[in-house]
């Protein structure tokens, strides 16, 4: 048989080989091969396509897998077959005489799905290969050795209640480790073990669906068990289960319902607005926002009572919206309504999501304070009313059934008690003193009404009393006018504009009329023109005025108001004649008027001013000369020879003495004493001082002078708190000039004779001339 005929025969055998997916053994153990081998000719050697070995085979007895055979094999036993590659010799063995391959160990497809091997035919005599080496593959065929698994379980799902049948809830998925491409080992089938008749599951996809409508208010949670079987559920298949917890979410499918059809409550007539009368409550089977509700008051009593919703407890709180009165109405029937805050449109057709109830509210009687007929009274009285005049009457009554009498009184403000009083029995208010609108145009008083049998029941009312004005004040100038007229003024010239004021309160706007008084009508110097706008102008009635003839004019201005009855007043306007050209200089005129009043003429005024100026210049000259006289011409040289010894002894207060004096004061040449003036030096001390300048230190006169100076320093309270030694220098006894000190300059002229300066020579000629001039002016 040639190679082509042999290959055709082998293909026919392969196609006719019996095969069943459920077959568990091969070869000697009834092993089934769906495809044994396919070969093609290459260099007289058959190349085999993949062979198959079933996993989970026993390893006790080798199991036949397939056979390889060379075309050169003449069945004479001269060829030997050799197998190499993955698992050769351990997992797979070959019969070297006929080329049959056997598996000797248990295989696991999930661990290794195929093996690559090589086969070769060798001549036993020459030990040489008769054909090239050929490679082939042995695939491990899958068997059902893995159970399905739910890797994502347990499952939790939520679906709205009352969902229609067929609504998808969730999907469960199981996995199988077997080969999904071979047989049915990995083909799963889902079924519902627990959960009927509310849920169903799709066998192939594992999608759980609603099987009927369910109400959350009946049951809000279900436990569903799903099973997954491989082998499409055939006998002997493996299975696994998963639990699915399905929660029903709430929807607003229940209207609120009042717990009671009728409520009874009560409220005291003394209760203030906002008092809680009672509570109503409606139940709702829903939860969360679906159970939120709003309460309302319906009917005519909605203006007396109100209701609000407590969002935490969902209660309706009835509040007092307006005060109630037991004597007026003792019982109220209130209709309360509750409505869901959020409505589901899908269930709106089911009916209105609201409910109503009746609330009976009884008003409890209480002892109430008196009630005024008005909360605020406004009264009027004329300021011309005499003491004891009636202002008005307030009225208060007891609202209770017994109608207890009340007593009236005025409170708040002691000064008001002195102006008004009230009859405690009938509430009539009268004046106790005359009133003045210009002092106070309104008076606010508080009147109380007290029950006679129960003084604790008190009510108050405000009374506003307006004092009506009468025309009791005459008009007057709005301010003080300073009026001047020039001597060269012409006729018809405006001198002054005037206006008036009136303290009275006119019912209409004030209107004043101006004119000259009767006694001044014959005065032809000035005229008054009424501007009809509460102002008037003063005009000259002639040209030319002379101060020498008449310095001032006094114009009596008559002012009339429009009150009832009208009042008039006469106000005097002083017009001063002023010496000016064309424009009035107010300051100059005012000063000229003052001098005229003093009886001085212009020439006298100029002379007085000139004298004052001369005296001022003379005084300044004296001050300058005295300042120059105090300066010594030898001051710079004296600084070189003068020596001052200053000592101090300050005991101090130790380290804590923070108020020690500044020693810089010890270095100054002059100590300023500001608090107390130095002890007045008498004329005798000045005489001793001048004499001491002519004698030496051992002289009695000098010692007496030093003693006096020491006593003066000791008695001076402003002296620094330290001891000091001062050395007083003197010029000696041989000086003809004597002392040039100015210490004695405050003495009398007799003590200040400077005639001796003329005999001192030419050096003192200028000084002698200055003092001689001074004495001449002084004389």
C-alpha cells in the first residue's frame, strides 16, 4: 500500500471512530478519541496533528492516547520509535515497536492545557533515523471537575415598592473553571430556590425580576436564594448558591390619617398671642420625606388660631393667633387639615393625599384687668384755660361678668401731676395750673385703671394733650439791628431791611405789617416800606445828614401780626449818622459813634492816638537802654578770671530713690525759683550791698551782707534740696566807679542819683549823658 492510500484509510478510521462526551476512559478503558491523528507526507515521514488526552485519568494503568507510524515501517520489527519533548518518559511513554503513546499520570487541563512532543523512527540495525524528527501536540481534553462559584456574593439590592411585574432588580453571575469551549462543563443554568412567588430569575443571564407588586408597608425586605448548575443542569452536574437581600424602597403611596376624628382643647382668655393651645397628629405609613406633611386651619376661625408643623415629630401645633374673650365667645370649632408635602404623580389618581379633623376649643374664664375704650387718647385745651378746666375724660370698664368698679390715676412724670389731675371715679382730667404753649405744646400722660376689688388688675392708656395757642405774644424784631446812614446819603436810599418774629403758633402762616409809629409820622428823615413778605425796608426821606446837628435818629417801628385778636408792638430802630463817602464802613462808623458818645471830636481822637504812640516809643527806648546797661563791657574777660565753687551734699534715698534731682542744675550760674518770690530786699540791704563793694571780706558790713543773703536762701522754700557754697566777688576798695550792678535799680530816684558819672572821665561820658537825659525826662 502506498502512502496516499494509507493516509486515506487512516482518515476514514478517524471519522468512523465512536465518540461520546460522557466517555470517561480511553483505549483499554474504552477511551474515546474524537480525533486520533491527521498526518501528511513529508520526506516519507508522517507529521501528526494534535492528539487528545482526557484530564483526570488515573495514573495506575497507562492509558492509550494515540499511535504514530512511519511509512517505512514494514511490520518486520526493524524500526524503533523514540519519543522526546514535554513529559516524554514520565507523563507520556511510547511503545518503541509499534509507536503507540500512553499517558501514565493524572492530567489537569486548568494547570497545563497541552504538551509539545517530538517522535522519530530509528533503524534498529543501523541505529540511524529513517526519517527526520517530527513534532506533534497532545491536548488535554476537559472534564467537569470544577463547581460554579458566585464571586460577588452575597448580594444586596433595592427596588421601589409597588414596582410592576418584570421590573429588573439585580443580576447575579457565577463562574466555572472548566473549559467553556468544550462540552457543557462550563455552561451554567440559574434557578430560584427561595423567593417565589415574588421574584423570578432568568436561567441563562441570572437577572432577578419582580414577579408581583409588593407593598413596603407590609414587608420591606426579602431574602432570595439563587442556584447555578453547570452541565446545563444535567444529572451529575455541580451547583452553587448565592443569597440576595432585596429591600423595598418607600414611595409616597399612603395618605396621612388623623389619629382622632375629634379633638378637645381649651385656652384661657388671659393667654397671650402665640400661646400653644394643643397638638394634633396624623399618621402616614410612608417614611422619610414621603411622610412629611403640612397642617392647615380652614374656615372662619383661621384668624383666631393658627397651626404649624413640627418637622421632627410631624405634629401639628395649634397656636393662638388673636386674643380670645370669654365674655364674647366661649367655644370655637376649628377644622384642621393635613396634606402630604410631596405628592407622587403616579399615585395621585388613587385619591387626595390629605385628611381632616375637627378641633373643639373652649375658652376659659379669667379675672381680666379693666379695658379702656381707647388705647390712646388725644385731647386739646387752650393755653388761656384757667386752673381747674376740664381737658377730657377717659373710660375703662371691667370685661368680666361681675363688672367691678374701677379707679383712675395718673402715673409717669411728677411734673405732670402738678399740671393735671384726674377724677378717680369718672376719669375726668382737669388742669391744676395755667398752661403755656410756648413752654410745652404737648403733654403726654399715662392713666391707669385699677379694679377696686382686685388692685393687681391694672390697665394703662396713653393720653396726649395738645395745648392750643392763643395770640398772647406781640411780634418783635427778629434781631438787634445796627443801622448807619452816611452824611451824604440821598433821598430814597435803603438804609436797613428788617424782619419780625412771633412766639405764637399761628393757625396759618404768620404775617406781619410794618409802619412808623404815630408819634414818628411827622419825622421826614426816614420812611418805612412794608414788603408784604414779613420784611420791611427803612429808606431815607431826605438828602444830606450832619453829625454835628444830630448824631442818631430813633425810629419807633410799629409791627402788627395777624392773630386773633391781632397784637402790636413798637420796636425802636437806632440810625447812626456816619461820616463816609459812598459806602458805609461799619467798623469806622461804630468806632466813631463810640467816640461821639464819649464827647470826643475827630481832632481830639487824633491827638489822643498820637500821644499813645509817643508814649509807646518812649517806653520801648527805656527798655532797650536798660538791657544795654545790664551788659558788662568786660564780660568776656571776667569769664576768664571768675571762679565759682559749687558744692552739694545729697543724702538721697538709696537705690529706690527715683526722684533724685538733676545735678545739671548744680552747674548753672543762676537757680530759677518759680514757686515763691524771693524775700523782699529792704533798702538797708541794698545800702549794705553797695558798701560791701567798697570794703574787704573782713569788714563787718560785708559779713552782715553775707548773713542776710544766707538767711534769705534758708527761708526760700523753692531752693534745691542741697547745700551750696557761693563765693561773692567784689571789685575792691580802690575803684572810683564803685559797683555797676543793677540790684538797686528798683529804689527811689533819691537812691539812684547818677550825677557822679559826669566826673569819671571821658570813658563814661556817653553813659552819663544817657542817665542825665533819663532824669530830665523823668522830671
